[in-house]
């Protein structure tokens, strides 16, 4: 009878943890698909080989990378925007002016495309004399509201901010390898750090390059973090973080964590599921609500 009560208590605890489950879109890089999950159930999916960045737009369409392509697809799976490159693409972003920002990894090009797919702006950030940055040159990248660009250099183990002519105006070393970047209203920068120095996590840098906040396995029981990938921060303090497990293939992986940034408490997690292989990027649907500001 005692064990029965313990079991019931466990079930109740699980339900409390799962109550009000967040809805989000995510990329499964290894499986080659993107998904929408609502109330703990997958409600939409689309093929997307090696997808690494995803957005749910105000019109409810999904913008995502797919290997050397970027697509905007409706919930009915109609493609309404499409760009194909000779370069690997790991970053995309819909801009306020309706154009689409794309970060081409190998070519080192930061592009802005009109709604009809024309390149209207191009900035090269390859080092002088280099013809290709290779597969590890960049991962996530963002065009900032000031017109500059924030780029995670995975292979170069750094994050750099570039002006509109491709000149470095700010940079910090990231020994663990940078995957994703978010510029906060304070001017600080959140960086998702991979597994290159075996200390994955999120690190917040101020403009002088000092680490002012961090989340690593030292803050979490069981050392769940393997490779911090995509992230999405909301103004209510919730931080969505993907935990890519493609390099380690653990028996009971944790694919996604939702963490209260101030307390570092885990609010929600996605553990081993048959439908998921690895998660590389995430977009919280709460980021579409007007009362919650979104940083992705």
C-alpha cells in the first residue's frame, strides 16, 4: 500500500510538472524534420534535412532552414517562400520590413532577401583571402535592430558582431564553441555553448566581454546538458534551451529544457520520445503573444 501511495504521488507530481505544457516549434536535425508540439503532442511536421533554425511567424507560417535551403511553409504545407544555396545554411530570420535574413555558413555571406526571393543586401564576413569558411564557420546568426549582425562562430570558438560592411565591432572568445546568440535589451548577449570544452551551457556576456550569468551542469542535477543548441528567451523569464545529443547518443536523453532564468529552476523538459531523435533549435509559441516579448 505504501508503494501504491508513492506511485500516485509520482503521477501527481508529473501532472503538476506537465500542467500548462508550453507549445513550441522545433528542428530535429538528425531526423531531418521540423515539428510543432502543442500540449505535449506533435500536431504538425515537415521534412527539413539538417534543419538548425526555426521561427513561427505572426501569420502562423513556419520559417526554417533545411540544409542548403530556407523555406516558409503554411500549416497546410504550402511553400510560400523558398531560397536555395550552394552553401550550408544554419540561420534564418524574418525581419520587420518583411525581408528575410539568411546566414550562409560556407560562403560566409549574410544576406537579406525580398519576399520574392531576390537578394537585396549581401555582406561577406569571410577572413581576407579565404574562399570558404567551411562547414563549421558559423551556426546561428541574427540581424540586430541597429543594422549590425551577431554571429556564432562554432569552429572559430567566438561570437562576433559585424557592422553593415562586415567589419568586426565586438567579439568575445567562446572556448566551448558558440551555437546560438541572443542580444538582450540590456545590451548583454546570451550565447549557447556546445561541447568543445566539455562545459556546455548558456553564458551571458556584457559588452566588456565579462560573463555576468551562466547556466551549466554545475547548476543542474544529473549533468543533463550535452550540447547547448538553439534557445529562445521570453520577457517573463523563461529560457527555452535545446540539448542536442547527436554527439553522444545517451540512453535517456533530455532534448529540451525550459528554465526560469533567475532561479535556474527547471520548469519543463522533453525527455526521451519515440518521435524525436535530436533537437537543434526551438521557437516558443508564447513568443507570438503581445504581452510576452521574445528574444530568439
